[in-house]
């Protein structure tokens, strides 16, 4: 699981130019969703990062 969340944070930082600390905060805020997707194995870190961006850009 740690490698999975690090992949999400790195993807957010690299492709969306989000500060690593802010990306970590996003992951912490949406931990329940990320954990559920990890357990299901249905989404990649890239897919989850895209979801987080769409969620936070609306807010």
C-alpha cells in the first residue's frame, strides 16, 4: 500500500505540478476511497490521481 500511495503522490506532483505536501494532504483526505480502490484492484495510481484532480478542481 505505501508504494501505491507514493505512486499517486508522485504522479500528482509530476503531471499536475502539485506540491508534494499538498498531494500528500489530498491522499490523506481521500484515504478511504484510495484504500477501497487498492483493495478492489480496479484502478491504477494514475486513474486515482486523475479522480483526485477532478474532485479537487470542482471544489
